C-alpha cells in the first residue's frame, strides 16, 4: 500500500472516485504504508475466531457438521463405506470431500474445531476485503469482520461447524483478483468437488466473457471427481449413481431453514406433492438465468465482486436445498452493492433489497416463526412472509436487476453497444 498524505491530491481523487468523504477516505488509509495485506488481515481473523470459540463455549454448542466431516474422514481411513446406512446425520458430500476431511479425523476434536474456525475466519475476512473496492485499514477490517459475525448465516456457520465461509472465501479469493491469472478458476473447481452447488457460477463466468476461467473451473471440478474415483471407486460409483439423487438424504425440503425456491414451494404445496419438482425446476431456471445475466452485466462493467455476489444469490435460490447458513454470501453482496462503484449501476431497489436481507439476518427473522415436524405447512400469511424472508429479498433483488439482465441479452445478441 502506498503512503497517502492527508489532503493530498491522490486522497482527494480516491474520495471523489468512491463517492465518500475525505474523512472516510483518511480512515481507510491510516495504516502504516509498509504493512502487507496479510498483516492487516490476521488481527481480524484471530479476533473473529476467538469470539466464535467463546460463543460455543458459553452456549455449549456442538459443531455437529464438523463432526460429520470428521466421521467421513474416519470412514475413509477405516476403509468403510461413506454412504452405508448409519445412525445420526449421514455423510452427504462427494468422496473427494471425505479425502480432504481425513486430517480432521486424526486431530483431537478441540484442535479440529480450532483449525476449522481459523479457516472459517480467513474465509470471512476474504469476503469482507473483497466486498469493497478500496484497501481497508486494520481497524476498519477488524470492525467489519466482527460486525459480520452478528449475521445469522455467519454465526450459524460457526456454530454448526459448516464449511460455507471457507468455500465462499476461497471462491472470492480465486475469482476476484486485480489481475487475471492463467490458473484462475482452479479453486472454484476444487470447492465444487466438496459442495456441488458452486459449479453454478461457471455459467456466470461464461456469460461474463471469462471463458478460460470457466474452463479451468470445470476441468478442476472434473479432476476432483477423478481423484475420488481413483482412491474410492466403490464410494464414487455409489455417490454419482445413487446418493446424488437422494435429495431427502440432505433433509426435508419444507424445513424453515431451507431458504431456497424449492423450500418455499414445498412449504406451499407439501413435500410429497407432484407439483413440487416441476414448479421448482421452472421457477429456478428462470431465476437462475436472470441472476447470471445480471451478474455478467455487472462483471462486464468492471464490477466483479457485485457480479459474483449476484450470481451467488441465483445459486442459493435455485439450489434444491440452501440452508440459512449457506447465505454467508450476504457479506459480499451487501458490501459490493452498497459501498463500491457498482452502486451507481444497480437500481435503488436492488441496494435496498440487499440491505433488507442483511437486516433480516441480523434480526434472525426466520426464527421468529415455528418450524420442524411439518409445522411450516400450516403457516399463516404473516409467517409465510417472515419465514421465507431470505428468498423474498433475493427475488426482489433479482427483479430489480431485470433491466441489467435485459441489457446483457441485448449485448449478447448484438442489439446494444457494450
């Protein structure tokens, strides 16, 4: 980072370019100029980790999903089937994921939790850093990271021991670089080998004109499947032929924390209705298409972080299951639409939708209504609004971005200037 003198022409240029006051600009550049980005990030990583460890100790929370990851690693080491019927939560991830989880299987549980929380905090800080288009001082980065911990998807990810922040942070670090690298996309493919849904983002890359990155991501994802097939051939055949199609293995679609289009439809028509899958497929196809088109438009206009975050919203809405803790992408969404130059490109309604989504998460609104055991099928009108609030905010956001999607279609068909 270069030194910037108070009141200098460069400082004034930055302030004008970002649409912020000089005081705000000075706040963001007060760090010593020689401190590398990693040095500014580590205080936020350590403080976020410490706060979340304190939370699970005080609330006596068991990071159940991390225990499932460890169990998957143990099954690999013991040469047992990953997908055989068993008591408790099943292992639902590809064989490649189980291979990555084997180090956690040999660690003591407390050490595994600590390592996993540090990795999650690194992911969180990566999202915060890339949510704005200017460098942040150590204090500002720390404050934003701690504030993000209050969002329901973020603290839920820690409490469950989920991998969401790691995945989102890795993808952001991989795809949101100032200069394009020839191997960009490789980590998107790797994390898609752990959780399949990020492969959705390849459609955004293609429409945004990042064809090489899209190809690298696909090749990397295929590579993870081949590694799983070579090391765990029986489990790979079971997963790709049978387990992948067993959506109930993940959980019942109508459960209130499934904040996806399929979750909303299931709560309306019931999980056993013949209308569920066709309605989900058609609606998700349209929503996903609007999302990647609008995201591509933003990317082609130079707003890569906003493009990625909008594409991620489409991914979450279209996925058959998007538990509330999957929505950690709100950190990137709210920051990129509210505090970067992208805010000039998107309609006011889109910015307000992102803000409303963040507020709903801060207030934990999805927990204001009863859930479990099919109670969601009997919600009244008020409960339908509150219990599906992540989905409603996401749909309003994409609805507001329809003009951007339309412009991208016109650009692709040669009927509008780029």
